[in-house]
C-alpha cells in the first residue's frame, strides 16, 4: 500500500505516513507485527520475516483510528500467486479471533495464479464472498492497482482501476 500521491486531495487524511507503521496495529493486539514494514514509501508485508525464535509475526492490521463514514483511496499490488484483502467496518472484540469475522473485505488477489480466482465472488476487487465486480479491471501480479472504498453509512461502493 502506498500513498497515491505526494499531495493529498482536499478533504483526505493520510492513514500511512510513508515512513513508519505508526497509526496501525495488529487486530485485537497492541502494536504491529514485525513482518509489516514501511519500505520505500510503501506499507509492505514481508512474508520471509521471522522473530528471533523463528515465529511468523504478521497478522491482520487495522488503523488506530475508527471511521463510521469514509472514502478510502489506496494502491496495492501482490506477488505472483498472492492473496490478501482490504477489510473495513470491522469490530475489535476478544470474542472474534479474526477481523474477517466482523466486517466485509475487498479482495486483493492474483487472479491469474491464485486458486481462489476460480471461485465467483473471490476475485480481485470483489466484495469477498458476497458480490462480484461488474467489470474485471485488476492488473497482473506485480503491477499497481488503484482502489477506492466509499462508505456513506447507507451506501457502499468499491472501485478498482476506474479513474
């Protein structure tokens, strides 16, 4: 995830400062897993990262701030065969082990190589497991995709590469 441009559009506030993981934490935890790193202006998940004890240290991350209505703009890319997502309107609660148990997700996926792409409503840009994209506009793995998620409290709109 990167800042879409150095200059913010009027009314937008950055969620990522381009230099640190400040403003983010692992779901239902204090702090952020070491696999999440700010690298070259990008929020990057390092799949090879392990703690000194050899454990993975990543997890799903959420912003420290809570939003009821929002217009989120970001860029994403995945490696070949990659699978991720942008979850929103999640609720942090010890009763739920994972954020996907509490909120919807815009799918982030390599549609060419990941097996999930064979499942309708699991392809990049879909509202995961609920609604398929009306037009498939995802770019290949390794290329940047521009995404928007707009939630007014009443209406939800997902946009992928239509600018």
